[in-house]
C-alpha cells in the first residue's frame, strides 16, 4: 500500500485487471425494436449495425476486482469485420470502482447512477436513475424457465481520452473487443416493457421505442477477455466521444444555475 507500488503489489493488481470475474450476476434485459436510421446515426464507424433493435439491461454483480456493484446499460447489435456482438451505447454504475475500472480498461462509457432491481414470482422490474430522472425503466413477466447453460457474448467499446487542452481528443480512439465466457445458473424468458427518458446529460429518451421482442432474466458468472482490435481517427470519433460525456457547459454555477 503506497504511492509507489512494489513488484508484488503490481503483480496482484495486474492479475485483477487482466483476469476479471463478474459473478453471482442478476440481469434483467428487455430487447425492443427501434428506428433503424436513428440507430445507424448513433453507431460510430467502423462498426456496422446488424439489426434494428436495442437491448436495455439493469443488473447487479459481485466481482474479484471492483467489489459489489449495480448498474444498467443500453446495447446496439453491431459488427466489426467478421465479428458480431453488441456496442455499449451507454452504461451506468453505482460505484466509483466499477466506473473507473471499466472506463479506463475497456473504454466502457460509464457514468454514476442509482438503480433498483426487484423480482416477485414471475414479475420483475428494474430501473436506472440519474439526476433525479428514471432514464431506463424495465418490467417483465417471466414465463419460461430455460434452465442453466453455458454461452458466450461479445461487447464492443471505444477508449477515448479528451485532450488536456479541453479541445478535441488526446489521440486516436481505440476500438476494444470483450469476449465473455458466461455460465448461467438461471435463465428465464418472457414478455416485457421499457420506458426511456432523458435528462440534460443523458439523451436516452431520444431512442425510439417500438415493439418489444423479448424480456430475459439471467443469473450467473461472466468472465471477459478484452483486446484492442482497431484505431479510430480522433476527429471522426469526436462527436461520439462528446456525446458520451456530461455536457460541462450546462454545469456552470459561476454565472448561472447548473442544468442537471
């Protein structure tokens, strides 16, 4: 413990960073159809959209690297070259450890939030709240028990650092690919609903919500393996990078009231 780590401390930290485990997960997801032209407009190149759907998720996890945490996210179906997966459009977490870890290692667009996740016999609800607004609100009727299984998943994220001058990005962005080994101890499917709303910093309510395709509840363990797959020119990614941040210009308490 200290400002300069020993070799032993570095080794322990690198083990936690290179082999993360997110276990005893409880995740409620609702997948719905949306406007395909709108989805294409918010998906950064070189990723390509593969369907006209959005998956909204609320969950909680334990881990070997960031302790216990809760959160939620929005995902778009995407492809890079011959690999298909999901692009993490927005992600919200309840702890600073989970935010810093995922944002700085994988490039996940994490912000702080509060969440709720409750399950009855077959009914389940979950939401993500930020700045006093419930921006993701899910409900589900869990009708079919699919039982335990092993599966896999793929997430695309983009690492980008703002320039220290406050203008532009420090360097080109990096497209990362996280491949998940998933062991499910419980898996239910059914019907559901989703409501999205915006605050001044999170334009979640802009996403058109159409027909719900499926609601899913899963419990289990997720083990990601992440690597760099491409670079994205800083200038071309800049509008998307700024779209993932809070709008600092609205947080001016020097000359006017901040908007949250």
